C-alpha cells in the first residue's frame, strides 16, 4: 500500500553511524509517502511521484499534517519483573544512599525476591503490558533482560516469559541473559565461582532452548569486578554468546572491559572519563546512554556530548526497570537529556533509531528506505522539531509494525 502524504518524512538515511550530527544533515522529505509491502518498505519519496510510480497500490490517505519517523529501538530495558520499588524511591528522595537502601532490604535483591515468587504467566503478562505501552509511544523494538532471577530456575523462567510475551505483542522483543546482575545473596561462593556456574550450567541450557544468544554483566563495586567480567565475557563468547555490558555507572572501568571483549554495547557510562570516551570512540562498541537512570537516581547524565564529539556511536535507551528507572518513557528521557547535554535533534533521533540497531545486531530497521522493515511512527505536527520541543508530551498518533497498523488515534 501507499501511505501519505506526510508533511515531513525523516527517513534517517545518508547519516554516519558515528560522531556528531547537525540538523542540516537530516534528509527531510516534504509531502512524502511510503510504499510498504510484505512488512517492508518498498519506496520512500514524493507522494505524488509515488502515486504515478505505483498506480495499482492501495492508498492509505493521511488527511492531517503528520511527521513520519522510523520506529524507535530501545536497546536496554529490564521490563520483565514483578512488583515495584516505590519504597526504595521514597527512601532515595528522602536522602538515603544506594547502600543504605540495600541494607534496608531494597535494591536489586528486592526485585529478585518478588520475581522469583512470580510465575511465568504473570511475568509474561507484565512484560506484554509494558511492551505494548512502549509500542503505543513509538518503540517498535525492545531489548529485554533477565537478571531478577539469579538462580537456574528463575533465570530460565524469566527468559521463557520473555519468549512467551513476544508471541502476544506486535513489538520485537530481544532477550538478554543478565544472570550476572549481581552475585545473589544466597550463593555462598565467590564471584568467579558464581560466574563459572552460569557458564557451565545456565548458559548451555539457555542455548539448548534457544532462549537467548546474548549475555550482559554489571561491572561495579557492588556487582562484579572488571577482572571477573573479562573472564566471563571471553568464556561466554566461546560458547557463541554476544555481549553487552553495564559499564561505568558509578565508577569507571567497565567500558574498557566492554571494548576489549568486543561487546556490542557499553551501557550507562555516567562515570566514564576521557580515557573511556576515547576507547569507545575508537571502537565499534555502541555507547548506550540511559537518561532514565540519571533521572531516577538524581545523578548527572552520561557524557553524550563528549562521546559524540570524539566520534562514538551513541544510542539512547530507557533502562526501564523497577528500581532506578521506573518511568520507561524513552522519548521524554531523550528530550530532557538533549537539553542538558546539548544534543541536536538529528543526534537524538539517530540515537533512538539506526544507531541503536547495531547494539542488538539488527541491520533491518532504524531507517526508512527500500528493504528495511516498515516499522514507523507518525506525530501530529508538520515540523519534526516539535517532537523534542514538547519534551515527550507529543506522542505518536499512528504506529506501524512490519507495515501493519498497531495504533491510530
């Protein structure tokens, strides 16, 4: 079918994968249209010209001004969980520290306790509900981590729930094993012994069920050391797992491990120094910044401006989780961060689309051009600059997944 005319289409084509971008570099198609078929984009261009080139196509006429963008890609979330941590948040805004909250029974372990109790159906339903909310807000591809199980049965249960959820939402869910979120309190051995258990018992089982081909590890003083993480990532890679890393959230050191391991992405980076920024810029590891965690924890943002200026590939993700980033509004987070870090609209939209795709090893989305998936979203405005100007309050009025309408207001 031919869909249009749109006041503006931002196909996000012709832009580099790395480095700073100016809005003048954006290709903006005025009065444009998109031809879609079998879930993919067949052509993008001037609407009237497409009508002549594709006279036999079914026409879906757009009767009000809209701006069309590729669907967003959220390459870092924890949306498979049960319960919430509003108590943690109340303690945090009252001035309690991360360690004080953990000692009081909060933190990651609180979510582990609640998620271990929940059954697969409950976790799947929770994941579907959050994925569908994301979808309504233009996010068509969503990475989803385990990591609130931290034992064999619970980690397998989480990843089965993510797989089950993927059957009940139009959004694409990309599962990641984060069994290395922290060493569980009920594991009596060392961090290396816990990671050895995961490598010997858990990962082969996940592979046998085709539950995921990705692993993540949290490198931090409260989680795993850089040395243990480096060994884990090397061994997981030998088993065929791609890697991403929770890096440099509170202390530096994780980004270097991620780059050395050839990880697809290093995520967080709030504590990255010039050394880590240079390492990331000179690598193919995507620098994923998570403004939702900064907002939730009341801390500074990752140095996105410096990363772009040095030539890194920067993606923006929501980190949607029950503790540090419960909001889950990707566009709002990106818009607010853009004001703080002085990111251009081109840089923000790139970070939410084609620059996020390689963090998930996806080459078929993030741009609107022939051969790409017809994952698209339209905003009720005639000027793309309004989308960030309203700081997340302007939501898409129409979302397509694989060329099919999933929401239309």
